[in-house]
C-alpha cells in the first residue's frame, strides 16, 4: 500500500494525513474483495524497515493502527471477515499486541474473507523464522536434515494454511516487491500502477483483475502443456 506520504506532500499536508486517507482505501479494497468473493486479501501495512522512519511518523502510525483496531473490528466481524496479523508483533506496544489478539479471537470463525495484515513484517524475516523453527525441530530430534524440503519450509512461513497468492498489486509507481512475502510470491502475477494508495478505487482493482484474467499462468511449463485441450476424452 504505497504512496500515502507522497499523496499528502503533493497537497502540502503532513504525511499522517496521507496515512488517514490510506485507511479509507483499505475499506474500498475490503469492500471490493467481499463483493467479488475473493477468498484472501493480504495488506502490507507496516514493514520491518518502517520502524526506521522518523519517530513522529511511526508514533502517528501506531495511533492510527490502534484507532482502526478499536473502530473497525466489530463491523468487519459483522461482515464475516476473519482478521489475522503476520509479522514481529512483539515489537509493538503491549496494548496494540493485546488488541491484535482480541481482533483475531473475535473473528476467528468467520469465512467471508481472510484478511491478513502484515505489520512489522518482512519477507526475509519470514523465511528466517521458518528456517529457525525447522532447525529447532532438527535439534530436538523431531526432524532430520533430509526431512527439510520445500514443503517443510512452506509449512513454517506465514500464511502456510492459505494457497499461494494469485495476484500482487502495488500502488505508487515503484516496480519492486519490497521484501513482501518473498517465499509466497514465487509464481504470483505482479501488477503495478502509478496511482498512489489513497487514490485506489474499485475501477483500478477491476483493471488489475482483468489484466490477471488475460494472463497465461504456466508455473514453469510450456503454453501447450497448460492450454485446455480440444480433444474429446475417450
């Protein structure tokens, strides 16, 4: 969700105003996913590297985060949204960590949309903690080194219980994934737009889906292998 700060700066407003506008775009995205019956949405809300931003901006973001947890969870619960957080939550204040846990427990049974919020998250951290968990199992005798394969690693990264993402959307004009879901995005289709995150609307999201629908996903195979056959089966 890139471009909140630039959106505010172009209007000669404090960067926190851009983050508030970005929160409205989150609601647009959730509404769109519910309408289209999209099963899972993962939002990159705050990266591991974002802790290095100016102290005032980080503080304002934490306040917005807390306000959102207090204000939005009941409505999301009513609409059947399950909320989950991925990332180093121990870096947040105890109050925010408690609110995160409450939001997860309140919505755990919902099936309308799996809303994953990546907060204090980094793809390298994700892979590192997965490798550490496997190493601990080897040290404890629960696994052998030969047991460690792609499936074992995939079972330990964040969102292991969900399918790999189909579509990655980045706003803000940058052409990179910025340490987001590095393991999970191996064969995800990527789509970039110059629009800043607060400018996101349903038209833009539909355009991204249309582009996705026009692509041929081969997963390392040839086009002929994945193309539907016209032959009548015997």
